C-alpha cells in the first residue's frame, strides 16, 4: 500500500458483486458449510438463466441450491467429492443423474481430502501435493490428468500418490462475519471452506451473515480464516446458507438449524424436471433478492430455526444401561442391524484400542452412536469425529444425516477436512476406526458408491476413500445380489482395511488386506426359519460363492438394555 493510501471498503450488493465478478467459462469455487453459499447460488441462477455460461464448478459436496445450477444448465463440468440430495437422509440426486446420462455435464470426482489437497497445493504455489488417498481405487485411472503414483523418494519400497495443484478463478464463500475490507470469520467447523479461497487466482467474493466493524474482527482475530487482501467483494446475506445449518463461533452472530422441511420439498420437486422448474420459479425467480427469499420463508420459520439452534447441547456421555441381558421382542429388523453393528464396533474398539471413530452419514450411523454410549458407559476413552472437522463431539438425540448446531457445539475441537482425514484418520499417529455405509461391496470388502454397471452415476466417493485409510474399517449396508456383487463396476475405496461387514441379514468378517469375507453369524429371524434355510437365503442374496464360519449360528437378539439405550439416543 502506498504511503497515505487509505483502505477502500469492498461492500457491494449481492447482485452487483455477481454481475461484476462471475464470468462465463470460469472455474468457480463454492464453499461455506454444507451446500455452499446458497444466497449467491440463487443470484447466479437469476442472472444466467436461459444462457449457457459453461461454468466449471468446484465444490466438495454439491447439494441443495448448488444442484439447481446443474438443472438450469449453467454448469458444463463439476469437480467434486459428492453430489447428493439431502433431506432427512442422503440420496443420489435425480438432477445430477439425468444431466450425466444426457451428457450435459462432465464429472470429475475426488475424495474430500484429495480435492482439498489439490486446492492447498494451488494456494501454496507448488505444482503438486502428495497423498495417501485414492491408491487402489478406480479414481486413479479416472483422473490421469491430475494424479500419479510414484516411488516414495524417501521411503524405499513404498508408493505415494501425487495430486496436481488446482487453482479456481474465483471463490464464493459464505462467512459468519466480515468487516468492510473482507477480513472474514467462517462458520464452524471449517470443513472444505479454507483452501479454495486462498487458491483462487481472481480472488474471493464473501457473502456474510453480518458485516461488522474492524474492532470486532480484531477481537476475534484468531478466528479470521480469509484475509481481506484476497477478497474482492463483501455482500450482506443473512441466512446465506439456508436450508442448511449454520454454526457461528462468535456471540455477535446468531446460528440457525437445518430446514429439513424445505430440503424435503426440494427433494420431492427434484424428481421431475417440470416440478423443479416450478420450484425454481417460486423460490428464485419470484424472489429477486435474498430479502424477498427470506420474506417468503417467513419470520416464523426463521425464528424457529434460530430458536432450535439455541438449544444447549446434550453433554451426557455413556447413557446408563440396566443390568438385565434378557432378550426382548417387538424390535424392528433395522434395530437388529444397528445393535449387531454396535456390538461389532465395541468389540473392535476394545480389541484394537482405537481412540477415535469416524462416523459416516446415513441411517446406519445410529450404530456408531449406540456403540459410543456403551463404550463411554463402560469407561473406555473414545471420541467421535466427522469428516468436516468435528472432533470429540457428543451424539445428540434424534440427529439426522445432516449436522446439527447442538452437535457441533458439543465438540472438543472444530477444524477442517485436511486435519480430520489427513491427520486423525489417515495420519502417522492415527488410532481411528471408520464406520461407513456402502452402495455395493465385493468379496474383498471393496466399496462402490460411484457408478453402476450401466454407467449411471450414484453419489461419488465423498469421504469414503479417505476413511478407508483408517486403522480399521467397518461397513454397514443392506444385503441383496445387487449390493453384494461378484465384480464391482467401480472401486470407490479399497477394502484392505475392512475387517467386518454388517448387513441386514448377517455379520461378516475378514482379515486385513485382500482376504475374503466370510459369514460368521446370522441375524435373528422372527419367523423361526431354520439355520440351514437362513444360510441358504443369505447365500442366495450374495453374488459370489459365500464362505461361512464352521461355528456359524444365529446371533443373540437385542437385549432390553440395548434397546432402551437405542431408544434414548433416537429421541
């Protein structure tokens, strides 16, 4: 800065900022919580609807409003980790599947960690970044332009992956608070929100819940993750990542919870192009600004979402169990799967002395929560972590697949994806057990969540490939011949670290490496089917010749204390 030159404020209206800085054909990075900067995405759709700007979208998790960019034909290529439709649970996106099947978009899939490592390399100004992810998966052959395997120059006999640096043109990030010069405090955890902004060659557009004084920024200087020197524009956008949750790390800005009702409406509309056109007309084109969007959302809904976010987190660990082990009846098949998986998780933690458990999203995450409370109740020191940066969080009753504000507030540490997956899961001193769902598996525990035999897109790797670098991996999934298949059409993640698979029919185990799964126990059958008939039924729902343990039998039914504990964490 020249002598006596004053700093110039960078506050713009959102419409003006998008007009000024977003350009056709650019590599556009979006970040700021799950789903990214929703208010900015809606403005891009308003301005570019009816044209074909050919944007190259870079975003870790493409969901919510970001999927509508693809429906509106504004994106030619997506560089991503997961493309999913999120409501109460996560689903493959019909919008993405239609666009990919009709060859309207190109998909370039990376794991959560490897995408951030590429952006980190871009920010650091180095040409490449080493990684432990991707090796052993189809992702390596899918991305020869930006991935190589090489001999580790410092560890003879070992192989390392190398990722090409990635530099977006522009990054749009939703922040918690920013001053007029662009110094920005981000919501927590930081997830995938930092490195893309620092790697962007043409700078950053910030949308912020609140524009504050520089005195406030200095007060929270340790929380500023994006410096004003890289920022081109600051735009006020309250509730700017709605419908997803927003957790503020400072008292000056209010948090808000996920709007599940809104997400479910969007999910239903996305099943059909015409329905989604109508939805976009209602929520984007007839709401020309963020203020109009919030007016349509309604003050009562906004107040409710903010009130929910003010709930104090439950800090109860190791919810009590009764002393009885008598089996009880009236449980569901899903309950049995959850209980069986929790038992296997507890066994692995105790046997291998794991210190952390990485929990994937989805219905079966209930198993990890149940195991967590049982372990803590028995005096074991175990912490739950998530791929987006929650370390040592306490599961909250009734949590869905999306993160809750109260859950985030219960964490001992809030960090980013590189620290979580790169250090706590796959790092040198890792003592982590990963618990994951899966779309398909083969006999070696390899996972597919990417593509079908017909080439249809599923959801992408997300963090599964990175999670497979943990000390041990346990998988939970529904069983059918379409899921337990002979040869996977795509290997999303290697099964080398998989030791157990819990299906809706039985429990399987395997040794680490390229060993085969074998059936060691059948889930109880309330219809009284004989063990021999049950094994034949399980074999009929597995596409490879299934091996069984010699001492195979029915597993014990859920006990009263297991079910009571499960109910207490569900509600």
